[in-house]
C-alpha cells in the first residue's frame, strides 16, 4: 500500500491538536508502509495534492481535516482505483458519522491499519457541476453554511446559534423540483437539501434511512414554519423523526432539477458558492472507494476484510 496523507492545518481539531502531525509520521513508521504527508495551503489545494498522489501511484489517499478537506480530496478520487481514507477533524463530520468512521483522530488512524476494516464503494453526487459526498442544499441550508464558515469557533453550540440567527432573517423560496421520472413538486420552501448520507453531521439526521450505496439521492424540503414549528423541526432533526413532521416533503431519485426565481447560494458538503436559477443534481452510483469499519452500515455483505496492506475493493472498475 502506498499512502498519502493530506493534512489541513486549519481544520478545527488540527488547530487545537498540532501533535497530530507527528502522530501521523509515527503511525506510518510503526506499520512499515510507504507514506508521505502533504499539507494544504489554500482552498482547493487538497484536490491538487490528491491528483498528484494519484499520478505518483498512491493506492490510498487520506483526508485529515473537516468536511471541506474530505470533499476536495474525494473529488480527485471519484472513478479511480484509489481508496479514500478519512481522519475526521472538523466540526460536523457527517459522512464519517454515517459510515461509522471514528471521529477521534487517533481512532480513525488506527482504522486505516485495522484488520477489521474494509474498502467499499459509495455513491457520489454532483450539484450544478460541483461534487458532493454527504449533502448539498439551497435556501436556509446554504445560508447557515455561509454563516457557519465565517466563524472562528465551530461545533454544535455554534451551529445551533448560527441556525437561529439565519432563521430570523430568512425568507422562503418558491421552488419547483423535478425528479428523474419527470414527477414534479412545486412548493414554498425554507430549505431544500439533497442528501447522500442520512445526516448533515453532529447526528443531525436530515434524511433518516438514506444510504450512500443505493444509487439514489434523498431530497428533503422543509416548508415555511413559524418559530414553534422551527423548534419542532430542530427537535425532530436530532431524534431521527424529521420525516414524520407535517411540513417536510421528501423525494428519492437518481437525479433532480431544482428551479428557483433568482440566482443565489448553494452549498456542497458545507462549502458555499453562487449558482443560477436552475440547479441540476445527479448521483454517480458506487463511484468512490472508501475505508470503513467492518461494522459499517455501508459495508456490502460480500465485502472482504482487510487482512494485508494491499488495496481491497468491492467496487466495479470505473476506468
């Protein structure tokens, strides 16, 4: 196994735990593998570093950072023979939580060399041409992400405060959503999120029951609610019953087209950018290899366990 760590020094846990860099080096030495460490310097740099790792023959590329680092690294690996590893160091870590990957950095590092780990293939998504692996969204969803990214201190308390602040100023959107079968829904929406996994992060379950290996994406729309309704929706978000809330609509499909009256922000895995009035979202089934625990819900029944340092995969060949 030839491995490349891509380390984001600006991710929350990495800023607070600078010792992790040295632990990465010690972990590689203990397991007698060929490994190198690259440190990101700017937005988008993780993608460049991951592409370079592929060109140099790396079989495993490990993102050590938050959801943004995961997204940038995974972009380069979609459709390739290489496997993504995650050492979650962010504030949400939604994909890692969904897959059962430890959110403590040292535990996640151990998983990479664990005989009880396995490689599986998961679905990936694209929204307005931008890859995402956990979730994307418009409306309140995108505004919360925009505000959250400006914070110096993150975590669940900050996320709750940011959500309440955005909610007070947010105006609903008139949107039309069309799925792959041609079925359409026209409604007013506080937010419209398309989820690959079941959650945003921090166990906020936006799409209970969603899977990353079913070839489908889950669209969740929250229709306008007052403050009491918003509190109820937030409660259901964290106890896994959002589907049963009367102001929530849900669709499942391999693709969606979302249309809104005017351009505005979208987010992909928590990173915001501007987009137009028409946003096309589609799944690419089983297009990313990733290391998960043997107990992960995403693990195929036929997936082999890792018993040696060579690459293992249950994915089809993507070329």
